[in-house]
C-alpha cells in the first residue's frame, strides 16, 4: 500500500487511540505492542503538500483505577481547498482511502520495518524487501532520542525519496506512531535533482515518566 507521509502520521496516531496499527509505519495492521505503562507525551510538527502546517500531539496519563486518559490534539493551517472534515483526526486517506500516486507522490514504506532487524552503520547501504533500499548517513539525537539518519527509496517510485531518522532503541520506537523526522522529496525526472519537498515532519517533544 502506498501512503503520503502526512496522512500516514495521522493514521498511525489514530491507531494508538483505537488500537489498530502495528508498531510503526509500513507494518501490517495487527495488534500494537502492549502499552508499557506510565506517562507519555509527544508532539510532531511539520509542513504538508501545498504548505499545510501541521501540529499533532498525544498525551497518555495513568488513572488511579489502572486505566489511561488519552488526549490528542491536531492543529492545521490550510487554504480552503485542503480543508476536510475528519474522524479522530483522520481524513479520508487516513481511514484507508487511497490517493493516486500521480497526484500525491505515493511511496511504498513497507520495507522500512525491516530496519528493526539490522545493525545500522553510517555510510552503508542496505537492500530491503520488495525493491526498497536504505542509505544510512549519520547518527544523531532528536529531543533526546538516539537515531540514525538515512535515505529510503523504492524501485517502484524512482522520482521519490524519504529522508528519515530511524529510532535505534526498540522500546522507544514502539512508543512513537511515526519516525521522529521524515522529509518526502520529489524530482521531476529520473536524472534530475531531488528539489521539491512534498512533506516534512519532525518530532518536537517527547516526555516519558
């Protein structure tokens, strides 16, 4: 299945509330890992197609009776042509409706999940399932989380690439609905430069107690 980065973030965030997604983007729709308990808050900010400004956050607080209070906030600034009603923060794409690749720049992210089985080293290129590839570039930190940056591509979409940060620690990775950094970039032709940013999303807050 092909997703837009912005829509995938909203879909994954909704999945934490409804308990319907796997442990991260590109996985099958199976039961998510059991929430380990405690307090959690994270916030993502970004820019989507057409300059749409995005800010979305989730806060999970334990209650005395053993249940959890879950608060989600979604904020967007967009022109009238991009405004649409939503359900639990999900637009039509997030609810499972596909968008044609020619219109929105679809990229198959299924292969990304295979990174969890690898020991990643900067400067190396990793061949992933179904014609995907990940070029690891450097280690880094995003709001205190250790990551490795890299470039993800897929043979079915040669004019697209996803510049992303992959969380190195699995227990932290399972708490997040999306990569802590992702930028989807397009080029006009197979030999041209990647110079058109379609979507850019960054984790700006992560609190775990």
